[in-house]
C-alpha cells in the first residue's frame, strides 16, 4: 500500500512527526511518499508526484488538508487529516493518535465521508476557459487592492438573479460552509447535502442574502464595469488568480469529490458542537 504525506513546514516539530510517520507506516507495510516541498525536511523519501496512492496523510491543520485535497487533482484517494494545530475541524486525528489511526487504515476500521468539491473556470470574452481550479471549501471573487464595494452580475443556470453590491462573493460547498462563508453570515450545510451556497461579503443592501442552491446548477459571476478592475479569484483561501476585463467566473460541482477518512464514532454534528463550541453558553454569567 502506498501512503502519501503532505505536511505544514511551519510546524516547529514537523521533522520529528515525519520520522514517526516513517517508522510507523513502514512497520505496517506502507510504502511512504512525500510531497516535493518536504524534500529538505525529509530527505530520501520519494516524491508522491505521479504515484497511485492508497491513502493521503496530511500533517497540519485544515489548511494543510485542503492543500492536500487539491494536490490529488480529482483522484478520490482517501485523506486522513492529522491535526498539529488548534481547531482542525476537517481533521480526524491528532499526533497522539497517529499510531492507532494507521492501525485503523490497515484493518479497515474507518469510515469515508465523500465531500462535494467545486470546479471553477475563468472564462474570457470569447467563452474559452483560461484557468481552471478545484476547491474543497470555496471559490471567492473579491477586490485585490483598496477595500471598496464591487458590483457583480450573478447568473444561475442561465437565469440572472440580479447584481450584487458587496465586498465580494463566496461560493461554498457544505464543507466550506463552516469556513469563510459562515464568518460572512452564511448558513451551515451538513456534509452529504448536495448543495452550494452563495454568500455575499458585507453586502451593501438588505435585499441580498445568502442563497442555497442544488449542486447540479452552474453559477456564473461577471464583474460589472467600472467595478471590474483589480479583482481576484481565490480558491480555498490559499491560491488565486487575477480577473481581466471581460472575464467571468463559472463555478460548478466537480465531477469527483474528496474522500475524508473518519476514525471513531463522532459525526459531523458532534464535531461541530465540540470544535466550534456550538451552543456553548458556559462563558456567560448566570443572572
């Protein structure tokens, strides 16, 4: 079995964790491969590029898991996230549970959650896609320079729902609904619900609110002149590209999803309650 490893180099003790992974994985019959960015920290481990993987192991937080998921480029390799940071809402294990987690992979004592992903294309005036990217959390169109309102036309399956005046627009998956979209006032979508949510960022009118759509629909966002300058499209808050005059952003459900490994009995709602402190009023004084 081949296991790929993606790690967050900003974690101070990453080298020790990688050495632990190497020892534990090989003792369980895994052949270990690493992302190219770990070559200096983890010399001698072959690159995972082009290698068919049985599992992908991410060491860090949610950002590392999101980056690893995009690296799979649509391959539905199960991803086991090991949290080395703080919240780790998408991850399922911690460093202390690394050994039993690898045992669970070997024995098959785990479940897989299939998460919807987004496929985003930037279309030029000729309708040809000049850039394509996958995102597990969200696709965001926003201002790149001075903070000011922008105006965008939003069309859903050929039907325009009107112009948006806002600081930006988020198109999020159920997985991403607990990230930037939630901070901007969007609803939480339970994973498994085949849907997307469009959430405006600081809308400049009370008439624009988040809207939940079936995942089968396509969304096209077109900046409106003269608010079309210096705009960016960001994917999972980690990578992005600029929008040129006349460009449009098309967002659809990706043909393949991301498979997250879950170990233990906790479901989404339990993790939400624990890690987001959902409904926690313990900090309030009793009256």
